[in-house]
């Protein structure tokens, strides 16, 4: 019978809605959905690339750190903790930050990082804050794309110099050095050479702010190569704020031939000395002793290895001969650059690849370093370093999930390895850095957990290097397909891998071919011909780099970058390439069809970044492609239902800012889509006909990958700049996609409640009290999560039907009608409260719990923690009349109905309460524990009633005192003595229940009745089986103590207190004072 009832309850959980409004073009006001909280789970232990650093010299505890794609961060306590202060902006790639030291409340930020690797993020101009970073204003230069340096004029802060390097992905006349003379209102380009040359560095003489030197750099990046060097490169010197310039030539000491990137630095203690790190046919460190007019070669040895990625020099403010050189490591010279010694490498546990630096101008021992792994601080001149483990700016290329409980999140980070971490933890203290495990190092990419057992999986690093790992033992075996001597394979920097939906050990991998392994990578078979364009002119990555070869596989091209096998038809497999092909097979790889020709608006040779296949229809797929590597930042996404024979464009610049990286379809409601773009996260309720950017609670960070968990229905987000995020339970959004605008027309709506687990939470790992120096990711809250919509009382449309905007006349009439409706609605709402009442009913339809919550306008999320209505124990505190009953015992696992009432509105949902999957407690034991506890609760209730009698008696003494004071003096004395004895008796009896009030110090009496009661309750509540001898002994002790105490109270109430009560009741109460007529004498 019980199982039948549960089956019926389960069926009630399934709701089917009509989809008559699926074609309407709805957009959403996400401000009303703030309660649908995005959880940032980290990690921050491997942070991400720090690109810019500056410090407020009036308060050196205030450190500003810019990241490559994760925004600007501020520490106000010397690096102990950090806060993002740029998240309200539409771009999070930071290239430069500069504090106006004459007024540190003014901060300048240049967007777009100046380290033009294959994965760089571009920007959208220069920003200014006048209030220390609380608010920001865009000040122009939007088309420059990359701003690498900002210098505020020492004597006139309205004058600001900007080094706009420009995008490496194409030609642009917006490159150059800019200056403003009016605080950013207007800008003048003061130095320009050609449309592929921008300033790789810009410095100012610390003793003469009109004397500036620019290192111009000609460079160009394409999807398949990079070239550094050209006639546009060179050193330019100005002594008049950039009004006029002199280019330094070979006559002044420059090397002959083409020049590449140039790093520059003045010596602050002797500003006539300038150093330059110059990329040329032979790279070298050069020195000027006359402010930059003439130069001499100092050294060619140990001066760096990758000029395009790092060319930064810093000179000690106190010592003109001490130079810091940033490259893969950090090296230091003590002799003016003649020799260098490495001071930051793997040996001192600091991440390599250094891009940002800062030296305290008054204390050379205080150093701050930014690298590909985060930020480090030294207070002893670089001998030792402290890592900032709470700046979560990891750049994930992919995200994946498993079916563990709680499920795990996987992904690979740029230059920070591939990782696994929990979506939530069943322990106190939140998600910490040490909850994440590194699976492999290098540049991390896709991680595919083994479906049969998440202990195993595939982990990737650059260039198709993939291993099958055992994360418990640390063992791994290389499984990358081995090429033939006459058939070399081309693997992308970020190679494609996919699990076979039909075979646990089946896996697909991409080179220019699709490879398949049926034995977990032990052997491979090619199941396709070359699916790329195979353009041999674009296959010379070994020569990439220009003046300095940089062949790291980052420019590998004409390769497969995405593979998507269909979960509906095992013969259907999709593959996308980096050179613009979208291939599909319908016969398991025997034949392939290139469908790109059917997308007429797709740019030629665009990057097919991701293919998302439908979980319901074999011929349906979505494609996210982009073309920013060819200087085209337009948004492109497409949809097909016929295996690519026809395509519908579902994303463009009209609704999505910047290029598209990924797309995911809800596996239940096909109209619900999410897009990850360079500018953030977008949602569609109508299969891509209209899109809304989700701005509330989620920054405008590049979203690189998306997954929807098939059990929890969480949206799991991999970002390229802010690590992992999770939006718990997207079912409310699913309902909106199903029902359309009608979903939110109700005054109040309770959305389906997800399955809820009665989890146990263990204690912390490692340090318990971590203070503020470590990142803690937001954990998933425990309990049954309820998503409740409360229609906003303000006059607004939360969900707007854009398709109805065309009929202006009708819209005007509708608005008039709505205005009257709102007036009427607000009259009703003013009479009602925001407090909702929740009822939890068991399968017998008995109400087991009642509680209240205040609801805000819009979406609300609140939790029922599985407790029944509880009881009150003895307490001196007075409960509010409208307070909820305290929580009691946990309910048994099973199906429950939750009803919520708000004013005249009422809605309900079923919830399946499940036991902790790890727990060994049986239902028989749970029932026994509950029954024994319920019996014991009767004792607690009786003790409360007894204690309440003492409280009432004590309260009555106040009135008795007033009555006594109305009596004759002789009688008063005797009555006061009696009342004193009664009061003392009440206090003595009360102290049997709990410690006296107002005790000094820490005093806990284990023998009070309350302690006995709560000890027994604790033993019962923590039992794993039917309560045993020890627990029952605690119950017996408490019961015996309660009986004796209640007996003593009853005797006092029925004898001493009753006699005193009868005495007081028998007194003549003289209420009115005798008064005589008043006379004037």
C-alpha cells in the first residue's frame, strides 16, 4: 500500500504544459531572479594570469591586481583577502591599471591584455573611477582592443598617456600611443607607425613626466601562425608629452635589421639610465645613459626566451644596477644587466610565466609579482614569496561532470593543468582549494571521466597529449593515438575528445581524423578521412614566431576541435574543425558530409568551437562557431534538424555581444537554450529566437563551456577567467520555456521542488579556522529547495514579448489596461502581507510542518530542512506570538507535499525526500529512533509546562507586591517576608531546570534538568540504529530527573504557593486614595 501511494505521489511530480507560446520572442529582466544564485566554486589554488599591478602609495595595503580575463581585484589589507571591483562592466580582460598617486581615489583601467598569445582576451576601451573603484565610467578608446600601459602625469593628473597595443588578430588604425589633456574627455593619438604596430611598452621619466619613451612593436597573429617583427618596430623618444618624437636608429645604437618586441625601464634613482630588452635577429639587453637618445649593447645571455609573451624590465628604485627581468622565470641582475641570476623558478614553488611586477619605491624588499598562476608577494626582496590563494581567475577551456553524489566538476585551465573538484561538499566550511585535485599539469583542456567509475578518466594537455588516469593512485598511461611514419597526425592545441554514449570504454579523439578506441585508449582506429581543408600553406607551425621561433603547438591548424556523437543514434557523429568544416556521418564513420556549405552566413574558415547534439532527435544539432582569430568578433550560432542539410542562424550581434564559444540545450525542454559568449551567459526560452544576457549575480566573463547535470538539473559553467560556477536547479527556467509568459502572470507560483537528500555533514579537512586568507567556494545549501515566484508589485513587465512591440497602437491600449490592472492589483496587495505560510504534508495528508517566510518581489529561494514541527523546552526567553514553531525531528524519507499560501494565492509541489546515499541507517532503525524520540519529547513538553508555571508564579509576585504595598505597615512586613520566601523557592526550583541568570564567567552545571534533557536528546538523535543501552540510560536519567523536579514544582504550587495565593486573594485591596475638598485659605 505504501509503495502504491508513493508511486502516485511520484506521478504527481510530473507536470505537462502546453507550448502555445513557444514562438514568442521573450526577453527576461534578470534582476528579478537574483535569488537564483550562481555559486562560484573555484578553484583559486591555481589562480590565473595576472597582467597588471598597482598600489596606492598613500596606503600600501591597497593593492590593485588586473587579470587576463577575470576582472580587477582589490586588497585593502596587503593581500590577505581580495574582492572583484570591476564586475559591473561589460568586459573583464585587464591590460593595465594605474592609480593617480596625487589623488588615489582616481583609478584608470585599460582593458584587453597585452600578452598576445593564442588565447588572449581583448577589451573595450579605457575606464576611470573617481571613488576608489566603487563605480566606473567608460572614457573611450573602445576600438583599440588592447591597452597595455597607462601612465598618469605626475604634476597634472588630467594628462594621461595610454599605450594601445591593439588586437593581434588583424590590421587596425586604432593602435598607437594616446594622450588626454582633460582627464579622459577627449583623446589624441600622439604616436602611430602602421596598422600592425602598437606600443609594446611605454615608460615615463620619474623626474620629468613630459619625457616619455615608447617601444613600438609590429606583430600579427593568425589562427595558424604568429609573426613578431617589422619596420614598424622601434624605440621612440619624446620630451614634450608626445607632441614630437624621435625614432632611435642604428646610428644611436639600435641593432640592425627588423626589430620585434621591446621592453623598457627607467632607473628611478638615476633616470638618465634607461634599459631596453630588444627582440631582434639576436635578442639583447641595451642600456642608455642619456635618457634614451643613445644606446649600447650590454648582454645577449640569459635575458629571456619568449619576447612576444613577456618583455618586461623593472629597475630597483634605490639601485640603478639592480634589474628584474620577467620571462618564464624572473631573473635579477646586480651589475647593470651584464649578468643575471634566476630568483623565481620551480625551485621556490612559484608558478612560471611572469607578466606583472611592482616594487615599492621606498622599500626595495617589498615586491609583488603576477604570473600565469596568480599573484605573489615578497617582503624580503624575493627570497621568499606568499601566494594569494583567494583570487579565482582560472581560465577553463572546458567543463565536464560525473554522476557521483555530490557530482564532481572537471576541466582544464590555461597553463594550470586539468582538475577535478566537487560541485558541493558534505562537510562544514564550504568548498576549499584543497577539495580540488590536479589530474595532470601543462595547459589543461578537456577532461572526460570514465562513465563506469569516476575514479578513472581521460585528461588532456596541449597538442593532443592525453592520458588515462587513476585519481586514487596517481597512475596514468599515455593514450594519444600514435601516427604512422608516412601519416603524421595534426592535433590542435585544444584537441577534441568525446565519450561514446553507448560504450563505457569507447572514446573518440580528433587530429585531422576522427579516431575511435573501444578499449579505453589501448588501441585506436581511424574512422574518417581528413575532415579539414588540409591547406598545407597553413601547416608550418614549426616556423611560427617571427624573429623568435615559438613553436609550442599553439598554432597547430587544420585540425578537429570538436566531436559530438549522438545519444539518439549510435551511427551519427558530428565533427567540427578549426578551419571551418562541419562534418557529419550517419553510418558510424563510413562516409562523411561537410555541411558548412549549407550555412550561407558563416565566415570562411571560421572556428567550429562546439557542436551540441540533441538528446531527443538524431538529426538535430547546434553549432557555436567564431571568427575572432580573423579579427571578426561577430556572434554566430546555428541550428539544424535535418543533419545539416539546412541551418537556421540563432545568434547574431543584435542580441549577443561578441563571439560565441558554446551552447547547451536543456535535455527536457528543447526550447530552453544557454549560450556562452565572450561577454558572458545568455538564455533563450524559444530555441534561439531571442536571447537575454544573464547579468544578475554573474559577471561578463567569457563562458567557454556549459553542461546541464542530468540528475540535479544544475547548469554547470566553465569560464575563461573566473573558474567554475553552478546555477542550482534550472527547473523554474524550464517551466518558463514551456509555459511562456503565463508562468509569471500568477501572483505567486511554486516551481517543482527537486529531490532532496537528508545529508550528513562532517567536519573540516585541514585548518578549521582559516581566517580570511583562503578562498572558500559557495556550498550548496542543504534541505528541500523551493523556488517561489512573487509577482513584482511595481509596474513593470518581467518577461517581455518582443514580437508584440510592432503593434504600437495595440501596445498603447494594452499599457493603459495594464496600468488600471496594476492599480487594482496594488490595492489588493497593500492589504496582504509578504509573509508566506508553508505546509508540509506526508503521504497520509497529515501536516507535519508549518513555517513562514517573507517573500521578496520576483524569484525567491528558500529551504525546508526536513524537520517536523518541534517542541519547546524549558526556557527563560519569551517567544514572539507569531514565531514559527521550532524545528523537531527529521521526517522519514519519502514523498511529501509542500503547500505555500500568500494572501489569496496558493500553490503546491511534491518533493521526494531521500536518505543520504552514504548512510547505513535503515528505515527500520530510523523509525525506531523517531518513535523513541517522540516518546521522550513528551517528557520535554511536561518539563516546559512545569517551568512555565514557575515563570507565571514569578510574574504574579510583581502584582502581589503592589497589593501588599496597599496594606497596613504591620501587615506589609509579614506579607513581604512570605513573598520573599516564595520568590526564593521559585528561584531555587528554577535553578533545578537551568543555571541561574546573570552568572559571572563561564559556568555550566551538567546536572541541571535542561542539560539532562538535551544530553538524552543528543544521544537519541545521533543514533545509527535502534537506540541502545547507552542512549536509553541517558533517557532514563533525564526522565527520572524530570519526574523528581516536576514533583517538587507540583508540591510547591499546590502547597506553599497556593497558601500564599489564598492569602493575597483574601486581602482588602485599597484601590482609591481618600481625598478631601481643596480650600483656598
